[in-house]
């Protein structure tokens, strides 16, 4: 019988396709394809996009409409305040979407709803299960914030490299996977 996985998930049918991880090595399990990763990303993006759009319309549109003044400066100021409030709320949505889902106990550990639907999971190279802090570091800080800040300095290229890196990496890892010491495998 194949050994149990170090991250607490079930043994996939047919057993493990890779050797156990050495320090900094590949985890047990079949690596997820770029297509399944992209599908999970698309699903997760849609889940996050709907509330972001609703909040934007309510906050920014409402701020401009509720000023009740013909003074352009007041309307623009209200729009800026509402926009920064919206950014803060979107950041909180990111923080309370992926990390709590990825830090679930048992077989769903390492999965957002998108990863769950396409049958993949993120696993830590150390073999430890995801906790809120480690999932927040990977999903919010590295995958979104760091890539977003880098993309604001050098437009599009950091996002492009992070998203497409698994296509030419021998371990199918994105840049945020390398920084977080994680892999994405079939669940």
C-alpha cells in the first residue's frame, strides 16, 4: 500500500506518481497541469469579481450620486474616498476568501473553490497542512499583492511571468509557488 501523503490528503487512485519530497523537492502526487491551474484561477477570479463589481457600483457610484452638489471638486473627492474604501474592502474579500478555504482541515486543505472544482490542491513542500497565515502569505501577499505591485512598476510583465511560468517549469510551479515553497498537485 502506498504511503500516506505528508499533507494529509487521500492517496489518489493508482498511488503516487512521484518520489517523496526531499528538502525543497517535489511533493508526492501527480503535478497539476497548467490548464487545470488556469481553470481554477478563472473560477476563483469570477467568485471574487462579482462582489467587487457590486461594491464598486454601490460605493463609487453611490458616492458621486449622493453628494447632491454641482461642485465638481466635491464629487471627485467623494469618488476618490469611495474608491479607496472599495480597494480596502476588496483586499478584505481576498483575505477572507482563499486563506480560510485553503486552511480547512482534511481532504479540502489547500483548495479554494476553484481548485476544488477542477480537482487540484496546493501542497506545502514541508508537508505541513495549510494554516490561515501560510495560505494568506501564498494567496494574498505573494500571488496578488506582490505581483500587483510589481505589475504597477513594470506593467503586465510580472503578472504574465507568474501566470505562465508553469508552462516551462519542470515542476509546473508559478513564481508565487516558488516563493511560498509549494506545489500544485491533482487532488
